[in-house]
C-alpha cells in the first residue's frame, strides 16, 4: 500500500485504468454467475436473474461513459428509438413469451414422442458446471451456424440485416434484432436442450451468460482480453463483425463463445485499430433508424432493392 501511495498520480491512474481494462470482463462474469448460483434453488430465482442481468447492463452503460473505446460512439445518431423499440419487443415481450413457451413446447414434444417422465439424455448425476458448459456449447453451435447462414446466404441476410443497421457500437444496439431471428435461434438452440433433458438451473445460468456476452460484445468500453479473445466473442472481436467491409464483417459469429469461429476458420482478431465504417450496403434505401419498417425488410427486400 505504501508503494502505491508513493507513486505519482498519473502512474496510479494508469495502474487503475489497466486493472479496469483487464479485469472488467472476468470480474463482471464471475460476480454475475456467483450471484445467480446463490438463488438457483429458491423461489426468487426468476426475479434475481432479472435483477442480475439488468445490473450487468447498467454497470456496462456506466463504464461506457467513464472509459469509452471510441468517444464518438457515445453520441446518439437518431438510433436510440430503434434500439429501445427492439429492447421492448424482443428483450422484454418476446423473451418473456419464450420463457413460458419453452417448457410447454418441450412437454408437447415429450408427449408426441411418447418419452417417459424421467427421460434425460444428460445424466442427472452430471455436475451443474459441466451441464452448463454442455448446454452453452449446444446453444452456441446452433447460433453460430444460423448466424453464419444469415451472412453468407442471400435468402437469410434480410432477416439478420436488422442487427447490422447500426453506425456505432454501444451496449443498446446489441438488442437490435428481428423477432423472427430471435425466435429461430430459440427453436434451434434452446429447444433441443429441453429435449436432451437439460435442467432449468443450467438454462438459467446460460441466460445470464448470454446477458454478459451480449453486453460485452457491443459495449463501447476500452477493454483488453489477451488469450480470452480465443474463447469468448469480445468487443475487441465483435466490432469487426459489424464492419461495412464484408471481408471483415463475415467473421466472429459466436454469441458468447468464439471457439466455433476458431474451429471453422471465421475468427478475425486485429487488436489494433477498428473498422473504418460500420453498417450495411444499400443503406441509401434501408430504413436505418426506423425499427418498425425494419421488421418488414425480410418481406420487402426485393422491392426495396428495386426502388434504389
């Protein structure tokens, strides 16, 4: 402590800044997961999960102002309306509906397939930490390939284009998603976990992991990760995914993890610099700051291009 007190003020600030940049993500992740585990087997787990996820987002919003990666990305560009609209429709209403739909759909499939009540392909003796990792890997695998399909197959790009209709990276635009896209990732990733007999506890922990991953990916905070950039899809990686340059943007498809990008050759890591421009092609005829018109894009894509 005496050594710190004898350092010049600039050295102390540098030390604290470096600690923030390296420790923010692991401290946030470990803290949120630890807090969630404390409530897993209580009646308050749903409320606790909501509070913990909101806390992650609010803390991230605060540090975007305190230590931004790009100060210009903190300036609104008429895009907050679409961001909040998507948060309401997808992050609140649709997500709440899917939490109720998932178990009901699983029950219907169990009955349709005539599976026994104690059916589980994941052994009941599996430790929760191992089951959580397994569930995360299953969901990530589905999301990786569906996300990649949305970029590399023209028929699916209109549905995913909504997420790329942003000109800056900040926490809130991570929620800019078409509800049909979100529904597809749920059906492809989460529903199979129900069919495998995944526990509710593992699914809850994965929802918190997704909240952490989503906040980190899009946050406008100057952070450093080192080797973690080969495990998690960080904002050092994800900002390149939003590049208007397709050769940069068609990479880093993971939702929380980046391991499938590493395995399948789509990992793109350039620790220095940032994309010259974010966004999509055909912006001149795309409703960039109108979320409600963006919802129609998958059904009007050809018409939109014809009206260029």
